[in-house]
């Protein structure tokens, strides 16, 4: 069976061959943990999970890494603006690392809700400063760096293949779109490898000594050497951590036996022109080897046909979906029912339809019964769909086609679910045990409804929801309660 993916590097569908037989190395851009992750973020993570699950399904050993960015991601791609974590920390009046751990925990909880398998490695940028400093030194030795008053930069003019991923050459990038006219950069596309704690970053709390990698975060700005104290650039983090965990040999020898460091790198299409272009440049300049064989990018999740953004008030989280009685795995089903390379338009009506379809598929699982052997023909049809550029809608259709077979059995459904991750064996628990706390909330809500205090009624409904119960109102004024499990 041939596996084909649409490679963003070259922009065409290619046959996949692993660098090492039976093993695949995958790096996925992970979250910047400065705020609650939203469903647009999770489309990328569901895609990455589907990819890893598919390779496991095909019998590969999967080495996968997803980074956690907890320092250095500035609000502008032009290496200016505030660090997103430092800005969030100031707003919430806590330390940057407290912000990072708070939202990292939220991210991990949501991964579980979406049945996304945790990668083998989930490294934090702040815990890999030494590796990042070493990468800067390698680049400096090769003549690819220069220093300005605010940091150390990569000289894209010295990297001949810059722009190959996006198809846009460095000289074609408009200066006004990337950097202020008075910049000290040699080229508009040059990017920061390391930012000094000076100027707008003078009060940056997370800081390290670039000469030694020593943590200086406990020192006040006035007492730390400004030319030594600094923090890494966002792009550098991914290169350092991906190479450490997936190709450590490439950093230790010039005689690296494989033609590239990593099999596959995933991320959203928004990463192509800057973040991933810069990863390629610094990684290949430092090692002299091809960085990644296959670049796979998922398209945006739109909302009601438009952009998803905080300013528009349509930046939904999983918690927002749950408050509307939507199961997180319904969102997973919704994403799987669309090809990762196409834009996906989110509406609550579409999500409710996905939830209905998921429940029907689970019912088909229960009707199929436990007896019977795996139907290899059905599994092969399902597998071939995935092998064709990870065509999850076609794979779902194959599962539905099998569900209508009179010979359908749960063993075959379980094979499908190894990849789909929809918890098809799930059964709703309708037995309700009413505790004194729950009864008190039910009584208060009934009184609020009788008094037509609908605001309080909704607030109490949310409290009941947090205890793990759905509540429905009937025409005769009664309240029907059931478990959400």
C-alpha cells in the first residue's frame, strides 16, 4: 500500500517513504500557553493526532514531539512587541511561569477530552535554553548570524534556499509588512535568534545569560548585564527541540547517515511564510543537512464563514462547547469529517449535526454485537482512504458503509476507532444519584424558574452542569436530569 501526502515543500502529492524502515519521526508545532486554547488551535492538534494514529495503525513505530512555547513568542512576527506570556502575566498579576503552567494544564485537560494521544515528547521551551544557545553558536560558527542593539539575528541573505517553502523569495518580501523602515536588520526577512533585555524588552522577567545559559530570572533588570541577559526567539525553540529529540546525531557529527533529520513536520498554514520558513533556514544552516522531508499543513477553522478572533467574540473554547451541551468528541468528529487541507467552517448547527452522527455511529457499534472476527476487506478500504493524503472523510464513510453491513461486528469497529479516536464503545450512564448538593441546586433553580428569574436559572444550570449533569426543561415545568458521562 502506497502512502501519499500533499507536501507543502513542492506543493504536490508525493509517495511517503520513511527515513528509517518501520519508524516515522514527526514534529508538530504545539501551543503557546498564554491563554485558554480555542477550537481553532485544536483542529491542528486533532490533525496531528490523526496522522500519528494512522502510522501506528499501519504498523510504524512513531517518534512524535510537540513543543510547549512558554517564552519568546512575541506579539509580532517582525520580532517586536511584547512577549505573549509576559503580557498575559502582567494582566493577571502573576508570574509568566504561573501563566504558562496554568494554560498548559488546561491544554492537557482538553487533549484528554478530545481523545488526543499525548506525544512521546512534550518539551517546554524554557527548559531547553542550553540547546538553543548551542544552536546559535553553531550558526555563528557558520557565519549566519549578526548582532544588533536588541539581539542576535539570522542573516537570510546568506541562506540560498530561503523562501522555498512558501514560494516567496527573500527579496520579494515587502519591508513594510515585516519590519520598520529604521530597522538595523540586514534584510527585511531576517529574524531574531536571541533578544536582549533592552529597550521594549528591558523588563522581560524570563531571562538567561547567553554566554552560559544561566537563568537570570530572579535578578532585577538593573543588576543583570543587559548585553548578556536575554531570551530565545520563537523560531529557534522549535529547531532546537525537534533536533534534540528526533535527530540528536545531526548535532554531534558532520557524517549524519540519513538524508534528512525529520520525516514529517505539521502545523497550521499560517506558520508557512514565517515560522516554518525560519525553522528550515536555521536548522539547515546549522547542520548542513535537509531538515524535513514532508511538510503537512492544515487549513484554518472559520466561524460562520468568517475569521475566528477574540475581537469578534467568536473564539470558542471546549468549555464553551460543553456549556452548550456539546460533547468534545463531537468536535473531533466534525474535524474528521473534513479534509485537513480545506478550510472548515464552524457553526453550532453543524456541530450539533456532528454530535447526532457520532451518537448514531455509537448506536451502530452497540447493535453490531461483540462476536465476529475483524473484517479485513473493510479495514483495508478504511486504511486506503487514510493512505490517500489522510482522507478522513472517506475513512469515516467507509466506517459508515461497514456499519450498514449485516455482518458488522465490534472487533472491526474497534480497528476503525484506533485511528478515529471517537470512543465508539461509549455508553451513556443514565442512572442519576442525587446528592444533597445537587438537590439544593435543583430546588433553587425550580424556584428561580417559577419567579421567572431566568438569569439566575441559567447560572444554576451551569453549576449543575459542572457537577456532571445535563438538565432539560419540560412543558409542564418539570426538570429532567441525566448524567453527561
